[in-house]
């Protein structure tokens, strides 16, 4: 009998309930439902039930009675299916139910289920945020209170900062609660023009007070005080030194009635005197965490994990033990071998990321030794990788153990399997050398045209 047949048999046993000896009442009041199960399976699978199914519990007509009022029947059935056959379909579970499921799994100490939930949320974060960003962010915020999900919240915030249009410049913004809006505006990596952030902040504030007129020139004293009070916690989070003089005059200065006099005078002086600096209370300019046009912060978490040979789970961004500094971009610096070596020679450990022209596919390689422009062949603990879709981290493939070549007429070379021509934007992939990378399975061969490629210097954090 195959393992799949055994799993199917256990699922049928749960559905039919034949030979059950446990009755579980899940939920409470009118929502309470009776669910039947088998003590032998429950004891074998979970420590929680080894304790719960003791002789101390109510036993009626040979059946053990359990009451679990704080877990709804639907959620408990999902958990019970996972206990019996290890199956769960998170795609059919809504955001609030994912939170409820996670809390129930935490209560029953089912760590494997919580790991499944975490992996699902990370792998599908962009799709989930597009469906209902407010709901999913609130769910993740609450999950962050559990040790199992530490770091998940930061992971979602990083995605939102990289894709700020999910919230800002959309109707989702006005549904955002003040705490979450404040968290976003505090981020230095929120990728949006500062004047757009200001416009959206005013839009959010007016949505909280629909009785206040849209035209600031028509506000009375009471309305001005209401707006001042609402915006007080957010004003210090605006990077006024990153707003142009024109935008300041036309879009921000009309709202001087809600700014302090000192702040208004300070911004005016900043725009009128080129050498004037804003006072220390202004936060630093926003900038992306990583200087890249090809990948996101999540990819760097994966790269760091691969360097450490962590293939089954990936670092959260806050736990990455490496710095990644851009030292070469073909479209910026020139796509020629001599430029590549001038920029990358003797810079230590590097990673190359390449984007295929007209595609979402990316590939690249990690070089743990220094690049040299003279001919040489070196066995290393390098790796190459591919994402057939850079927007889906589940398409990632990595292959370890090969060589690095150094030839002045070429750019980076990983064995003879992955090479960059010395001129132009052509990369070559040779399937005949696949033995060097048993697991990579790059789904292309021959020569491919690329949009761009980037090289990052990799250094260990102190």
C-alpha cells in the first residue's frame, strides 16, 4: 500500500466516522456542533490529546466527551483533517479564518500547521494583499503576537512598502486604521513620492471626518482644530525635505493652518536658501532597502539562506546575516566585460542577478571568491539559481558545487553552464554541463537575450 492510499483511507475514516469513540463539541451556544473522532489517532498525533483524552474526562456510553467552546466547528474540522491526513487547503480559507485557525493551532500546539500557514502567507502575500490588503494586514498584525509568526509582519510591511500602490492612491487607504497608517509612514523604505504621501494623508484624514469640507480655505476654526488633532501623530513622519518647491507651494502650503508656525517657517527657509537644512526633527529621506531594479527584499532573504545552505526555510529580512551592496548594473555602467571586471574585481564575495528580456524569469549565480580578469579556473562552493517567475518565490531553483572561470573576454562565468558574453546583453546556458548543477533545472538552453543584470557585493554583518 502506498503512503497516498494510507492518507486517503484516514481521510475517509474521518468523513465516515466508523468506529469513533470520541465526541467533540466545538463552538458554543447556537454555533456549537458535534464532531466525531477516534481517540487512538488523536493520542498518536498530538500531545494535547494524550493529556485531554484521559480517564478524568466525561465518558458516556463508552464515548469520550470533549468540549472545545473557543474553537468554531468549521475551524476544528479543518484542524481535524490536518491531524488525520496532513491535508489543508488554505486557498479556500478567508483572512479572519486564517487568524482563527492559527490561534487554534497555537492553542493545540500544532507547530507543523502554523508553519504551513506561515509558508502560505509568505508565498502568496502579494495575491492576498491585492484581494483585501486591510484585512490580511490586520490578520498578520495579530499573528505577530505569536512567537511562531515573528518576522512575518515585517515581511508583509516590506512588500507593501515596495508595492505602495496597494494602499496609497486607492480606496483601501481610507479603511486603514490610524495605527497601521502610522507604521507605514514610519518606514524609510516606503517607495512613493513624498508629496503623494502627503496628498494621501490629507485624503485619509478627510475620510475620517466626512462632515469637513474638502476645500481647506473653507474650514472654520473647529474644523481646523479637528484636522490638527487627527494629523498631529503623522506630521513628524513626513519628509518635507523631499518635496519640491513647486509641490510645497501648490499642494502643501495651502494647509499651513494645520502646521505649526515653526515648521512652516523652517520649510520656507529650506526652499528659499539652497544651503539651509531642516531642523533635526525631520526624518531621513526614504530609500529602498536594496538598490535593485530586478528583485525585491524577499529575494535577498532567499539568497542569504542559500549562502547558508538553508534550503527548506528562508530568513526573514530582519534576520539576514549579510549586506548586499550594488556594485555593477549593466544598463547603468555599460554591458562590457572590461567594465564588469573594473567594477567587480577584488570585491570579495558577489552574487549576480539576470533578468531575461520580455519575461519575468530571472537567473544568476553566487561567487564566494574574488573576480579576476585574467584566465583561471577555480573549484568553489558557488551556486547558480533561477526563478521561472520572479514574482513567485515557489519557482526558485538552486544548484550547488561548481566552478568559477575568469576570462577577460567574458563577464561572469559559472563553470561552462552559465556564461555572460563579453559584449552586449547575451547570456549562454549549456545543458551539456548540467551535471555540475544537479538540482538547478534552468528551463532554457542556448543563448538568451536579457533586459539587464546586476552584481551585488556580499559581506557578512558584524
